[in-house]
C-alpha cells in the first residue's frame, strides 16, 4: 500500500505543477496584452462640439464659405458674425 500512496502523491504533484505552469503562462499572456494595449486614459471624449446627424453627413457645414467671410462679399455676409480673417491669417479675400 505504500507504493500506491507514493504513486498517488506523485500524480497529484504532476497535476499541481502543470496547473501552476498554465496559470503562470496565462498570467504572462495577459500582462503582455495589457502592456501592448493603447492607453486612452487622457483622451477627452468631448474634444469636438456635438453635431447633429445632418451636420455630420452634409457637406454644407464644411463649406469654407460658411466657416469664414473670406469668400463672401460684404453685402452678402448676412447677420451671423463670422471671423473676418482668412484661414491663412492674411485677412484678405482669396
């Protein structure tokens, strides 16, 4: 009966060793994945102003003439205040 107990203990030790090796390997894989993952902790999710779907999908909002007054004659500029200076900082019409 002593031999059977030794065999049983040896099998238990092998299984415990294999389990410990698997746990260590999994831990190393997870640690490498965490190190490789990009960090977004400092990102501000509200960096851009909120726009409606119509604004996002339409080309009207990105029309340069609507962004500033550079290409718009003074008599057609309308009541909405827009920057007078052009995108290149010259202040002249393009």
